[in-house]
């Protein structure tokens, strides 16, 4: 029996793994029909800006959360249908970019074909057009969508999910192909990744997304695309996302992360075995008497460190970063003597993170899920189309105006 050196043996294993993977992905294409049936030649018309040039124009961003991604339909999670009046109000109050979390899998005609219903395409297009008609930038993604991809960044699901990712994005990209550079696509939302093995699977999902969009041609050959870090967590992105997927066109990729740190303050609605709810955040608002509700981690110094990570890892290398979600819940059911301190802490948090993000080159998109109640994030009343939470709106605008390098003060 011939003996091999460790290097040779490792090389053989790598070659075999690559061959098996290639065979697996060749089989992907048979799992669902091909929807890239009429690719177009590349068209650079109104697509001249690269990722950094677009980032410089995006300004403040806002999420239409818990709406087009809602399980069971657009209004299933308590929000009304998105109206032009709402988007007009968002634009009027200083936001120049909209992120549209969107479900697609639940709007397919069959699980065997994952063909997206024409009626759903038309509805999503209506909302996209509300934004484009306001000269806003739009991020359209595949959001949680039942978790078929996000909860399955694992080798056993890799072949099946890459096939589904391809089938869905062939349809989405083809349908919206004629839109100009103000429309950006994002491949996933918050892919659940905790280690290098899962990161390799996520990398393949993002590579499929990029390859599929580019293959549809037309303006999609030049469209700016957004890839998500592992769990959209800054620390995990810093340690696990060593390289980005390959692209056929230079300088047309952005990276996305989210920020809800510390979650005890930003989102925790009851005490957990790993930590208590925090009612206060930031040095000016820490309590001297209710100290158990002060944060024990994730304060200003942590935010400075995390934003600097993204600046060093991506921004300084010419890769823009989208802060696709951030914010903190309001806690209106607390004892009355501390409710206002909590709300002030929340405003301080959002103002601080907005300013810090912009100063480090990240484009901030506030998470608004429409709720105006206790534990809600909502700024705008979706039913009236009017501002509900001026304190939060002003915090975002003040954070932007205070930032040293904010680029478009005229928009706010």
C-alpha cells in the first residue's frame, strides 16, 4: 500500500470533497424548474454608481417591519397594508432609504416548483414603487420566510436550500430587473450561524444569490447586492466572515449586520435565566437606586468597539456596511416614576448608535415593526400614516446631525 504525506492526503480529501460538492450542486438544478428563461445582455443604463457611491446617498434608513414578511399575509401581525401615504410621511420626516423585509415561500403555488404567485409580485411591486416614486433607495430581501434558509445553514440542508435560493432569486431578480440602481437586493436576513462549518454553508447560499442575480442580466448585471454576516452579529461577522463571495463586477457588494446590544435593554420582555431586563442605558441615565436594572454589558464602550470592527474589516477596504436593523423597545408598563427615564434612555441609545454608525461608515436602518404599544418599536402610526413617536424620530435625526461625517444634512 502506497503511503502519502499528510499534505498529499489532505489534498486528496479536499479534491474529493470538492467533487462531491460539485456533483451535489449539479443535482440542485433538477430540484426545481429553471426560472431564468430569458436572460438579457448586461445593461448599465442608470446603473453607473458603485456600492460606495450609492451608500453615500442612502442617508437614514427605515424598516417596514412585521408587514410584507408576516406569516399568513401582510396584515397577519397586526399592521395594515402599506400605503403611499405612509411612505410619503416616512420620506417627509427625513428617511431616504427603505428596507422591505419580504416573505416569498408562503406565496408560492407549490412546494415542488416554488413558483411565486403573480398577485404577490404585483403587491410587492406596489410598495417598491411607493418608495421609488419618492426617489428613495430600496432594499428588498428574502426575510425569515418560515426559517427555511435562516435556520438551516447546515451541510445536510445545503444542496436543497441552494436549489431553492436559486429558484426564488431567479424569479425575484427577473421580475425587478428593469429597476434602476435605487433598488438593491439582499440575499437573506439573519442567517443562524455560529461556527466555521455553518459559515461555509452560508457562504454558498450568498454565492448562489449573487450568481443567480447576475445571470439574469440586464441591469442586474450591475445592481448593488447585500450579503449578510453570520447571524448579522458584529462579533461573529468579524471572526467568521473572512472573505466575501465572489462577484463578476467590481465594487457592487455591501455587507449587512444588525445591532440590538445589549438585548436585555433593546428587546428582552421578561427576565431570563441568562439575564435580567434592563430599564436604563447610557451613563446619563443609569440608576443609583434601581441598580439591578442597569446593564452589566453592552454600554457605550462596547458600541464603540463593535462599530470600529466593521469600519476596519469592511469600510476602510471600500466595502459599505448596512446596519440593517437597530433600536430598542419602549417600556410603558413600568412604574410611573421610571417610565420617563426608560424612554429617555431609549432615545439616548438610538441617538448614540445612529451617530456612531454614521461616523464609522455604516448606514443605519431603524427597526420599526409598527407597534405603538408597550414593548413596541413603532415611530409611525401605520393606520393614520402620521408620526407617533417624535422622541424617537428626533433621536435618530439628532444622531445623524451630530455625526462628524454626515453627508446629506439637507435631507433632514
